[in-house]
């Protein structure tokens, strides 16, 4: 305990901490910030047009679960995208809208992590590297985060067969990310089925963060609801998270949803009734329009493909380069991620994320991110060309 009123010590380090905090660029180049996974494309005009058409609704309290129109648009999109049987999702029972997936991913742990599981302190399984919210959510719910290393050796996806039985018996929640941030790996349908079977066998909740599902290179990533449909038994113990932040380049809209196990979704709605944040009606209307439109998503995807073409042409064959199957990050093996980050910033004004800052050493194993840097490939093509030229010069 560090003292003061706070009861919990937050997991460290933060993305901006460590040795790079305070380091200044010593070159005069214009800084290029590739450390943050923030889309740089403009969202389609559909967004602002719909917001404007619903401008008279800012005075109203919005429904917590989402408007019927938005939930129907989401159910229609899920059914189309994951080839689900018509009617298998009910907008009233299976879907809950969120003010972005971040809050939902975080809140879920307080809903499903009990004080004890199997007579012991509960466990939350976290892929390693991870999106920082998973770890924070585990800590704040009073669980032990158990880190499942996702390395080159296991195809950058946690090895499900290697999770000890004693850990599974204590597990209350498993956060899985596909396409994975940062490595871009896509979980196969079989992998998702195995993860669901584990959740059902060991009575824990599987939360699949699919917020990069629409940014992919060649093959649309399968989803956990699709895996549920293939397995039967409905959506028992499974919840997926989707967002408009990446799909529609609308991170500022703060709009996402959770879908899956109806009992879980029902309790989740109650929790959000107390502590959640309603999404304003004009934003729900804009989200409805965006989930109903695919043209802007295809355009977005094509633009990311061109960015990865540029990356491949510039640094293919170096730093263990591979073209990620999904998402918009490069995960480069530079030997020492923190040292490379410092060099890139000081000598080239290119800001990247040291891979070790989004992963951690655990159970006597090395930090699986420490050799890597993460680059968000979000900028326009000319800026990317410049960034890769500088990277080649400095590393
Ligand atoms: C893996 C992952 N999950 C969830 C989120 C949260 O997205 P949002 O809250 O904008 O929906 C992000 C954002 O960067 C992310 O990288």
C-alpha cells in the first residue's frame, strides 16, 4: 500500500512511463507519433449527418441498454458478419450498448469475479502482451491476473493446452483478444471453440475482445459468437466486445457493445444502470447508421492494406517483420524494445511503444514484449514512407 485513501495499488507501468518518460527528441524532424492506436482516417460523413439530424435529442435521457433501433442494427450486423441463424440473437436479451468497449471490458470483471473460486483467490486469465485494461480490471476485482504468454513460438496466441488445471479451477474470467493487440494474430474458429469449451468445463466467463475484427488483411476473423453457433448450447458463458472506434475510425464517438450470454448481459445491464454511462441519443442514432453501412468499412480496410504494403516494402525482411493478419499494429523484434524506442525518439523523432510496456514478466519467465516495439500503422501514406525511412536510418 502506498498510503493515502486509495485501497488498491494499480498495476504498473503505464504506457507513458519507464525510461522513455521525459526523453526529448534531439533532431529537428517533425515528430511522428506511432505509439498510440488512434485511427487517423476521418469517419464517414454519415456520422456527422446523422448526429445533425438527431440534434433535437440532446435533452433526453437515453436508455441504458441502447435504443431498440441500435440493438436491432447490431444484431443484424452480427448475424450478417458471422453468418448466424436468423433469430438466434434477440436484441432485447443478447446485446448491451456501451460507451466504447473499454468501460465494458473493465466493468465485466466486477460482475463476474467472485470473492473466491474453488476456495481460493480467483484468477483472471490475461494474454501477455495485453491491452492494459484487462490487467487493471483483474486487479480491481481482487483477482490474481495470470499471464498467458503469446510469443512467436506459439503463433502469438496463448497456448490453451498449457494452462494448468489448478489455474483453470480458480479462473473466473478469461480475456482473449482477436485480432490481438499488439501482434495482430487472429484466433481460428477451432481455437475459439476450444476456449469456449474450457470456459464451460471450468465454469468461467470467456470475454473475447473483437474490437479489431473489421481491420484485417485477407480473411475476415472468425468470431466467438460464430464459434458458439458451431458448438451448440447457445452463447452460454461467452461475451464478445465490438467497437466503432476502429471499424468506423470513430474513437471519439465512444460507442461499442457487448453481446452474448443473455443472463450475463441482463446482469451487465443492471450493473451499468448503477455505475455505467448512457450513450446520448444522437450518438446512438449515428452508431445505428454506421453499423448498417459497410461501404466505409471496406474503404477503411483497403486503406490499411495499402499502409501495410508500404511497411512491407520498406522494412520487410528486417526486425522479424510479418504482415499481421488483423489490426493495425506492427510488432517488430528489435532486440531491446526500450533502447530502440529511445533511439527512434531521440534521433528520428518517431515515437513508438516499447513492447515490454504492454506485457510483463511473470512466473519466472522473461517479459515476452521486451524485445519488441509496437507501431500503430495509422498515418497517411506519405507520413508512413517518411517514418519507415527514418526507422531504417536509425535502427
Ligand atoms: C484491444 C483493445 N480493446 C479495446 C479497446 C477500447 O476501444 P474503445 O473503448 O474505443 O471501444 C482498445 C483501444 O485501443 C484496444 O486496443
